[in-house]
C-alpha cells in the first residue's frame, strides 16, 4: 500500500509539473505576441498597399504576392501558390443616389452590391416603396410593386446580444432582395446596411440572382440614409429615388491561395490548417475582414517558431482567396486536399474581426476530457473561455471530405464588428494592436496544446 501511495504521489507531482510547464509556455507565447509589432505592421502594409483587394483585382494579386514573400522570409519548409479561377466583378465609378422630394434633392450614401448589374449611364429613378421583409413584399403584390424601386428597411435586431445572429436575421434581404423584388416587377432595389451603428458608411456584400428572373440593380444605403429615406416616404406620397451604378461582371480570371507549412516531426502526414481570407470588399481596406485574420494566422506559426517549438503535426497556414464572392478558395483547397489524399486532423479560421478575444471554440469539446479541462484552466488568466463551436466559410468545405476533424476559431467580442464589416469603415486605424496580438497568442497557445497532447 505504501508503494502504491508513493507511486500515486509521484504521478500527481509529475502531472502538476507538466501543467506548470504548460502554463509557463502559454505565458511565453502571450509575452512574445504582446511585445511584437510584426503582425500589426504586416496588416498596415496590406491595408495601405492593397486596399480594395476584391478577388480578380490587381490589389488582390498584390496581396497574394506580399503574403507569399512574407512567408518565404520565415524559412518555412514549404511556401507555394494554389491556383484557382475567380469571378471578376468591378464596381466601376463611384455610386450616386438622390432622394427626389418635390421640394429638394438630397444626396444619400449608397454602395452597389457585389455581382449586381449596373443601372447604365443615365442611372435609374422611380417611385420608391418601403417594405420590411419578403412577406410584406408578397402582400403588396405586383399591382403595387411593378415599375417601382423597392426599399428593404429591416434593421439588424438590436435586442440580440450575439450580433452575428442579428446579422443573419437580416442578411437574406441583401443576398436575395433583388430577385424577390423583380418577381413583382420592381426596377431596382435599395437595402438597409447591415450594421447596428448609425452612420454614413454604406455597406456592401454579395447578392445572388435567380435563374429565370430578370436582373435588376441593387444597392445598400447607409443607416442614416435609410432612416432619412423612411421618414421622407412617410411624409411624401409617391416619393421618388434615383441611383446610378456602373458595375459589371467580367470573365473569370486566375488567382491563388497562398500556403506555407512547417512539417511535423512525429506526424508529418497529419495536417493542422490555420487560415484567413485574403480578399476583401473594394470599398475599404479590409482590416477586420479579413486582413487581420490573415496576419494572425501567419503570426500563430511565427510565435511557435520563435519559441523553437518543433510541432508534432504539420502546421499549414492558408491565405484563402475569394471568400467574399463565391468561396472558390476554400472549395479549391478542400478539393485538392482530397485529390492529393492528404490527412487533415484540424482546421482553424480567423474571420470574426480583430477585436478583443473572448473565447476559443472548437468542435468535439468535452468537459469530461482532462485535456479540455486543462485548456479551460490554462486560459482563465487571459480572460478566455474555451467552449464548443468552431468553423468558418473557408474551412467549411473540408467537412465534405473530413467530417470528423476538429474545427476551431477565435471568437472576439462582436458588439462593434458590424460597424466595420463590408464598409469603408473597415480600415487599419480601426484595429488596436493589442487586440490583434491577443487573438494570435490565444490561437497559437491552443495549437500548441493540441499539437503536444494530441487531437483525440
């Protein structure tokens, strides 16, 4: 019995030492991240030199070239480009919009929606009618809609604390509003910007036309502009609206995902993917969405390199292209992984903005798992929750071929994210260096723990 008790004591002591060592390493990772401006300066370069890097543009190509060269400097085991074809939509000239009151013409900020057709040189004007959603549109019917411009004025729900849920509750009007309105004979569509902020930044985002339904032009209006338009519709019967866009979709062009990796020492054939999307909407610098996520992904492996940590699994960083328009980068990556018979075990995505991290989420989280309990305790000093969740648009296609792998993400505070998302307000000056550093350190620490203790 004494020998058994002694053995038990030795095991407990060893476990305590391991836990202490892990805590020290996690602290070192955070310390190194919080005293480095490398990722912040990379983001600054991207924002200032590749602004408007929607896929198919020279700016997107410049971002590919820059991140490829940055990873080449890191002496990774492999850095390469993965070719793909992407859509090539161009916004054209700056949009114009006017509320045409009987007494005054008022300029309001609008932004064409991605993949929308243009109005033509002369623009488009007509009576504008306000609806809340598709159901209200249906009730009005063709008799009240035909020949008019439909204004979808459904705000994000301010009562929802999770702003991503609020966004999801209104985003369908952006993606499907033009085709729904066209079914009833509308000549154009104006959609309220998807943000809880009250400002003059019109947002954008992709929209989709339905085969067999006439294509009509679509724009988003700033929240201040939407409130003014709504007020004037109530005041003046038959109020007219004018907007002019010159956007066009051109033939597809070649672009690339950018990939860098460190080979695992123990399981080189097993891959942990870490990534963000390199493209961003052309009306801003794409700092939060998703330049910050790209440089944080690179920073994860840079931090582990600086720790002289040799991973057990192969760590692969991916700068995905074309998340915003057609998600071809994520699909291409998954297709090639399957074609090459690669063994993927974990996929992590940064695409929720560069704000203070609140949680680390990953699938298969289990409170009864001692490794997961250890994660919870390790991250408490950093005000981070560890919970079940995880995923993203670009790593999502991997589920088709690798349904049982672990998906993970950093979840930042989301209250202000949609102030920036898809708007001209998404600029470098809206990113705080410390929040960027904390997000990278959190994920680097998580990758370290999973790599060290396994992924089961």
